[in-house]
């Protein structure tokens, strides 16, 4: 550097200094408020529809419109200087969106009625893993939700920690709306953990909005009340503490897997990072996971045989629902078992490879959960909320688009109400997944070109990751 050249501030320092002196009503603050008003208008219109299952075309149009506004908002937030006030504006917007939909009974999913039933039968002294809702001995417990709950012919399929939460919730909030509260709180806890994590590590406000404002997340938890929010909270808590408290992180991950099974794919990595099998700390962590699982399973211990039978039945009956790669594997192999086995093998192999390499936990979670979603035999829309927290750290336009396009899967209600046919439309599956794979391929190609050295072998800096690039 010559004597006449002035030193420049590092980008991070410069960005921090700008945020420090941002006026209270910065450009980003105004943009955030406009985005909240626009999105709240859409969610308010959804709420006014009432029973969304009988207004599917209108709901799908509003949901896709919310997706367009969401993308515009993320782009605008990313390309304006961060303001300290916007963090709170983003979180207030997230709360407003959820409170707009929360007061209405779930109409896009009947899962809450199964949660309620499981809580009810437990409080009546029955084991939900041992008796199915159609058991005549439980006839006195039936209410209007019994007629619409999913899979009444089999005992429950939900993990034991979720069942314990169902039992506790039934005692205080037995109604369909009140029963959504634990899962809404789990969703809000995820948003709060992400906000604290991102801001404490010098992240951007738009990264927080990726989860907090995602329309699929808002609808599936605030409106439909899916229990997946509990497992997502366990995963995010694990990733938040795994570097400082690796042994403790195995317990939060186990709690997540005891709420919904998918976090279990990260358990090998968590145990390896805790020191297993070479260090005593790792064995203590493994013992803690086993003890926590045993505590949750113990109240249901007499139904092991029935649970295994139910699991086999579920795997046979509930498959190929709005899935992605699985139908291709089924077409190529001609066997559901082979198609499912290939997917399970890919996920297991990737999980072990990442564990042995002691990969970065957040990146490993992104890769593993993304692989689970693409190879799973079922691809219900709310499953895709699993990956949204990880998109805060690995923004991908393709994956964000897929979360919005999942609203197309609700077209199934039109067929079901017209002719009683509960099968996903193949054309709408193509509309959902083809744009995703096309954009994902473009992202990967663009990234590979950016990372490859030029002809003269001059080193290149790693490109800045934005919402239009795959990290």
C-alpha cells in the first residue's frame, strides 16, 4: 500500500459501524414495516376464510401470494443496511402473523384431533400404543374430533415425549385451538433462538426473517398446530450449544427425536462430537440419552409388541404421499421395499460419514435433513418446515421456493371432497418439485463455477453467500 492510500475498514467492521449509527427509522425499518402490513393482510384474508379445507383455491392463491411477498421482503432486507430496530420489528411481525391464524380451529389437517385423542385416552387410564381409537372399549371417550382423526384403525404413531405432552395439554387445554399452544410456543422458541444466535454471531436481519416470516412455517404451526415444532426446537437448541456443551447437546437432540423421529439422524454426529466412543464424556452422554429415552418410554412400556406391529402397518399403508425421489426409485425398482431401503441406506451412510468426519454440525444438519426430505416415502407439506431454520445459515433460493410450492399439495382436498380420492395429483407434484430441482441444479452449477480456479490458476475468494446461492 502506498503512502497516499487510506486503509479501508474490514466489511464486518464497516457494517457494524453503520448499524451503530443507523437512525431509528432507517430504510430497512420502513421496508420491514411495509412487508409486515402486506403479509399480515394476506394472513388476515386466510383467517377470514374460516374453514380453509372448503376454500382450497382461495387458500392456495393467498399462500402463494404470501410466498411472493416473502421473497420480495427477504431480498429487500438483504440489500439494505441492517438496523437494530428491525430485529424487533421482524420478531413482532412473526408474532402477529401467528396470532392472526392461531385462534381458529385447524382445518387443513386433522392431526390435532389425534393429539387430543391420545391425550384423552391417557388421562382415562389407557395406553395409546396399545389400543386403537376404533376399539369399542373406548366408545365413551369419542367426541366430534374422533370422526375426522387420521388412522383411527391403528394405535398411535407419535413418539413418547409427544405423547406425554399430549397428556399434559389435555388436562388444561383440551379444545382443538388450545391444543395448538405447545406447538406454537415451540415454534416461537425456535424463532427466538435463531434470532439470538444469528445476531450474536454478526448475522443479518434477513436471515432471521427466513424462518420467522416463512409462510409455510406460519400456516403449519399457527393454523394447523403440527407437533413438528417441538422436534425443530430440539434440533436448533442442539446446534446452538453443541460447540460449547457437546455432551448436553445430545440430550436436547434426544428430546427432539422423542417428539418427532427425524432428529435421530444427527445423533451419531452429536455422540462423536461429545467424545464417544474414545472418551468417558462420550459414554456418559450416550448413557444420558438412553436414560432420557427410557424415562419417556416407561409409562408405555407394556405396549412394545403393539407398537412394532403398528409401525410395520404404517410403513406399508402410508407411503408415496407427495414424495420426491421415492416415486422414481419405485418406478426403477418396482418395489416399495427396495425404494425405501435405498433412501434409508443413503441417509444412514451420509449420517455415519458426517459423524466420522466430525463435520460442522449446522452444515451436517442441513445436508442430512435435506436428504431425508428428498428420499422420504412421504413428503407432507409440514415436513418441509424441518429445514427452514437451517436455511437461515445456508440460504438457498431453491429450498425456499420448495417451502412455498408445498402449498400446491393442498389441492388434494379438492379431489377428496369431490370424489373421496385421497391421492396427490402427479401434475401438481411436478409443479412442486420440477422448479425446485431446476433451480437447485442452477445454484450448484453456479457455485461450482465460482469455486473452480480460472485457467491461469489464480486463486479465487469464496463467493459471498446470498439467498440466491447454495452454500
